[in-house]
């Protein structure tokens, strides 16, 4: 069963064995990529993406990788899971794609399909649901929020989550229960972001449903092993993760719960929206010191993943700050729409001033954090920045001259566009597609 991937020119999986000159004898991780390339991708996942998407227990997952490398045969379900991780990494870290050889989102999905991703015999367990989430987020990044592929994979992810939470939860280990909750809130964050862009979504829960009990426990990955005696306690070459990234994930979830609450009324008012802007601000003010935006990186070596122990924390801090600004900007423009619908001839000055405070705060983050931190946030941060800047662009283009445009509007817009150009990476072609003949 093959999915439609309109607009994707990557070669089909059928060519993978030819490219790697691999025998078709056994199911091993080498079906995805040579070991050196696969190790690079997995390393990059944990160094760059894990702080924002802590969906695996590093020690447990890497122990399985090491065992699978040494085994003559690997379970197809695990190959599917690893291929989904590879797809998510390649989609997110566009600037690092030259390190990943022939691995593309399409090839990873083709491989997963060939191994039975859509098989009726598959159980909707945590592995399958996590793989679906990775492929869903990869399609979102590669093909856009409104592509049929993104939508279908998102639906499968949500079906898996609901089945696991409401029918199989008590049969999972404590560790798997916690990992399942992490997937839940990352899907929720993605769905809220899509809805903020005005696109239809599939809902995980009803607007007034109580879901706070689903927030994962704020313990470190190493701490989770204490409740799972059978889990591996040491693994090389991956270091332990004594710091938990779950407080940051839970803060992100609470931000999106505020935005979701702001939309859960039939008649919105300016006062209602302002209340939710204030609530989002309170969440950031209550963050622990390490996740609070200080105007500079936590570590002087923040731009180097290898040299900065605080790189992951800085990645989370930027994600929280930019998300809060995006929510604030979105609600401000809804307030503006209400004001204009009530016969206000122009955008109220108070909204213009608040809009520029948002842009100033965004520029502060953009110009004080190294590029690597934004790369680690994945390509989905670009639409958030564009969305915030779009209101400023409209003001510069169509602002009421009699009322006066904010004196910094044009300057700030130019500064924003400069940073967007720097961060917006056009993905390089795979090596085999990068020949002069094909480029002509």
C-alpha cells in the first residue's frame, strides 16, 4: 500500500538495494543506511532533537540499536521505528542533510511500508504510534501542513494514541506509559500550531476535557529506570541524561492548553483574549531559572552541541519563548479583527504597540542565539516567525498614515527578513541527484 506523495521527486525505495549494493537476504538496520550513516543520524537525534521531543529513553533505545547491529536479523517493527526516527531527523535538520547520504523522508517511508507499516496484523502499540508520529511530523515539514499525506499520518497517530490511552494503558510498563504521554503532548502542540495557521485539525480531546493528568512525570530519563528494573542501566557511547527535559515539555503543553482554551468559546471578546495572553505570559514567568529567557545563551559555547552541556536547555528556552510570542501575536490579531468588526476605522494604537513589543522580543531572541539553536528547533519554527512578521508586514504595506506607522516598523521588518533568510534552508539534493545533468 503506497501513499500519494505529490511533489516529492525522491526515488522510490525499490532503488535502495541497488544504491547500497545490499543483498535482500535479511531484515537489518542496514536496510535504512550503512551503519556509519545511521549512527550519525541517531547521534544527531539525541544531540539536537531529543531536548524538544524526548520520545525515547536514550539508554534503552541505544541498547536496542547496539543489539540490532550485532544481530543477524532485526524485528521489522523496530526497523520501522528507527526509519521513522531517521525521517524525522532528516526533515528537521536540513542544514545537516549532506551528512545523511541517500537517506530521505520518502525512502524511509517506502522502507516502512515495505515492512508492513500498514499491515492489518500490526498492533497499535507505542512503537507503531511513535513511528506514525515521526512520519507525520516529517510529512508536515516536507510537504506542508495541509498535504493529504500529513493529514492521513496525523490521523493514524491520533488513533494510535487514543487506543493506547483508553484501551491498553494499564498493560504498558511505567516507562512506556510515560513515553506515551510525551507523544500525546507533542501531537497536541503540533495540532494547535496547525490550527493557529487557520487549517482544520483532528482533535485529541474535547476543549473542556480534563487532560492535565496526562502530563508526564518531571523526572530524568535515568530516574525512570528506577521503576523499570529490567531496563539497561549503562550503555556506550551515549552519556546519561541526568537533567530532565520534561519540565520544558510540560510548560510547552500548558502554553498550548492556554491557546486552546482561548478558542473554546462561541463568542470571543477582547477581554477574553487578553486574559489568555496574560495567562500565557504567567506560564513563562513561572518557569525554572534554567528555562527562563535571559537575553543570552546559558553557555558561551551554546553554538556547539559537543561543548555545551546546556545546549538542549537553550533549545527548549528558545522554543518556549518563540511559542509564547506566536500565541501572543495570534491572539493580538484576533483582538484586532474584533476591533475592526466593531467599526474601528483603524487598528487600535494599543494593539499596534503590543504587536511591536512581540516583534522586539522575537528579534531579541533571533539576534542573541546562535543559528544552531534554531536548527535544533526544527524547520517548524520558520512558519512561527513568518506568522509573527506577517502582521508587521501588513502594517508597513497598508498602515493608516494619518494614525502613523510605528517608527521602528520598517527597520524591524528588515531585520526580521534578514534573519528569516539566514534560517530558511533549502534542502540539498541527495548525492545521487546532485549531478550537473539533473541540475540543468
